[in-house]
DNA sequence: CCGGTTAGCCATACGTTGTATGATTTCGCT
DNA sequence: AGCGAAATCATACAACGTATGGCTAACCGG
C-alpha cells in the first residue's frame, strides 16, 4: 500500500495546531459506540483506530493498552450514572428504590459491557465509589447504624449486579418461560428435580411470562422488606 | 522442528487401540486446571493442546471451537454442584441457607471462571436448571405460591451471582476497607458524597474489616427476612 | 478375511489480533 | 534559533483461533 490511495489527511508527524487531534475522551466515546453497536469482541484496536481515521498505534499515546480502554469504558458508564439527577422520595424506601432503579438503568444502557464493567468495577477509580452515595443517603435517612448501612448497601448492590448480569445475557425485556424453561425441565429424569417439575407444572396454569421490570421490582421489594425487618425499623 | 527431539509418541495417524486417546472430558479437565491456575486468558487452544501432549487441531475433533470449551467448563462447575449432597435443615430457612451456601461455594471454587460462567449459564444446558431444585424445595416447604417461589428464587440467585462476582474480582476472603475505600473516599470533593463520607468516617471508629463470609450471611438473612415479610409467612 | 468408511490424530497455512520499535513531523519554550 | 517533548504513522512480530488436507488405524458389512 504505497500508492497514495485514500489516505488524504494521512500525514505522518504531529498534527498542526488547527488540525484535529486525538484525545482520550474521543477514543473512549468511539470505543463505547462500537461496543454498544456490535459487542465487545468487535472492539479491536485496529477497528477503533479505523473509525477514528487514525493509525492503530496512535491510540497508545493516550491509553497504555486495550485493557485500559475497557476500563475507561467502565468509567464512562459510572460517570453517566453520577451525572444523572439523584433520586428523591417521600420515604426512605422510595428514595432507595429510586437509587436502585437509576443504578440498574445505568448498567442496562450498555449491556455489552456489563460483565467487564462489573468485574473491574472495584478497581476502576474514584468514579465508582461516588455511585453509592444515594444508597447511603436513603438508608441513613432510615436511621440505620453505619455498619448496617454498609452491609445493607453491599447486599442491595450485589443483587442489582446479579440481576443486571442476567438481564444483559438475555437480550430482551421480556421472557417467555415456556420454551426456555419448561421444555428443558420436561427433559429431566423424573427423580432429578421433583419439586421444580411440580412447581413449573403448576405455573403452567397461569401465564408463563416473565418481565424483567417486574422481576426487578419484586426483588427490590423483598430486599427493602428484609432490611426493615432485619435491622429493626 | 524436523529433528526427532522429544516427540516420543508423536506418530501421525489414529492411535492404536491400547494407546492413550483424547476425550472431551480429559480436554475439559485440563482446561479447567489451566483456568484455575493461571486465569482464563492463559487458556489458549495451543497451550491446552501442549499440556495434553497433543496437536492443537486434535482438540477440534472433540469440541467444535474454543467457545465450546468454555461452555463445557461452565457445565463442569454446575455438575460439581449437582453432585454435592443436597442441603437439609430443620426449618425451611435453614434449608434455604444451605442451598445458598452450596451454590456460592460452587461458584467460588473457580473464581477465574465466574464471569463467563454466569453470563453463559442460561444457555449452558440442562445441567444448570437442576441447580435450582434445592431452592424450590425449601420455598415450597415454606408454603409459598408457585409464582412467588419462582420470583423469590430468581431474586436470591441474582443476589448470589452478584455477590460471587464481587468475591471473585477481589481475590481474598477478607478485605480491609481502610486502604481501598477510605483512602478513595477521602480524595473526593467534599460536596460530592457527603453522606458516604460521614458514614465511612463514623465507621472508622470500629474496625474497618470486611469478611466475605459475614457479608454473605448478612445478605442472606436480609433476604430471608424479606421473603417472610413480603410473602406473609 | 477383506475392502471401504470413518474416527482420530498431525502438519501446514492463513488471516487477525495486540503491541514493541523507531521514524517523522510539529509544538511549546527558552 | 534551537531543542526536547508530544503526537502521529509505518513496519514488524509473536501469538491466537481455526480451515484445509493428509495420514493411520479402527470399525463394519459382505
């Protein structure tokens, strides 16, 4: 590829002062777009460079390696969350539900990222720790002791993580139990899971329909009720 | 490498009847070992073949591609869980806790696998669906309605998944809050997270020590209390 | 027993990936 | 004017997953 084909602006050295320059932020934005559109596997350094109209190695001047790019994406997601309006509510329960919903929505906005984000989240930077503020606020308002707040928030966030993980791997907001669960259950050896088989059978009477929104709301209500009961409110 | 170096048994064709042969199971066992010892990234097809003393392409006769190998590993983990002795207890609460602990332990046994396992778990095969039987059994014994059992189990398993995810990314069974959380909190702009800062400060009075075992137990107790309250027991 | 089919292994090769190295150009500062 | 640092690009390399095809021994119907 020596012939001057399409490489119009492809000069070699440092860009002149008026010229467009690369930045960490522009790179991460482009990367996030690729991940959202086509999944994490599609986000290769070469592909990323191509959409930026840039040589692959140029990226390495702003980010040390690919892992740093992915970590940067995690940052973006949590930053998005921190910039959203903080939840309010008449009661501490409502405020807590608001915080939980906001958190879930932030994770849900980028389903292709969820696993990596959650895994690296702990190491990701200061951005992530601010994220828990609304939870602390709601439970502080509820009157819990510091240590109880800490434990309760951990528990709730773990639930949200697990829920989001499941939600991200199934790519729909609704879910028909019939083909996916029932058919599989019916293939089991009868002695294998008697209770499960019976319950699923009884469930068959009603609709076998699952909605993630409802599942999340129910899960939250369980935890809120549990917190109230467990920590004596 | 044409010189006959160390390739002692390295003949070309199909192995004779007495000779050692490859098998899906042997491959998966070796793969799991690599993943446990050195992480998922270390488990390349070439590396896997090398530890099996075999040509990389031989693997493809037993498993269609690398994704199938990883999926097979997920199967192994859940199979391990299904072969463990089912939990029992005087009350439904104890039985439920037993199921939860067994589930957590199964995931914890292979921390390098956790993310992929959980993500692909839904699609992984019949092995995974049997896994929920003990949970169904305990809540059925508690007297919940079928639909409530279904929702409650989902919620509990989501919590366990989220917890295990966090547990797997931090590689210790204990966790000092001081350096990791406090130092980070103290770097925040003061208006950024006032409640969090105050609570962490008050926490500083007691020990800033976190134990995953305790965190899990507390989370479970919150959940159990929530089930009882939410579904009227 | 025999001949064809297939199972199971290996060698080679291709395209893609992340990134090390080093050249090239311009900026910012003295 | 000159010089170090900043930001880009070109080239190159090792490692990856796997397609293709060749080899050998087992299996099986006659």
